[in-house]
């Protein structure tokens, strides 16, 4: 049927539990398959947000009234 590929899937929970509960030196938030990629995307977006905010504050404080860019 249409939903068989979604419903009849193998149970992967025990192997994922073993992967996260294994004795490694990594913290839990870095043990996932795509955790490094997601953390890097998060860090880049935070830096971009802070830089944009600081740029906006700079423009509000240091531009002269009536001046357009």
C-alpha cells in the first residue's frame, strides 16, 4: 500500500539507545549522526544575528539625522 514504507519499518530504537548511552568522551549533544552539522548551523546563525544587531545599533547611534545611505 501507500503507507507500508512508513508503517512497516524496522525498530531502530535499541541501536540508537546504545549509541547515545555508550561510554564516550563526547557530551550527549554531540553524539548524534548530524549533531556537528546542526551545531555549526546554529553557531553561524547566532553570529550572523549578533552581527546584524550590532550593525543596526551602530547605524542608529552613529549616523547623522537626515542622512540616507
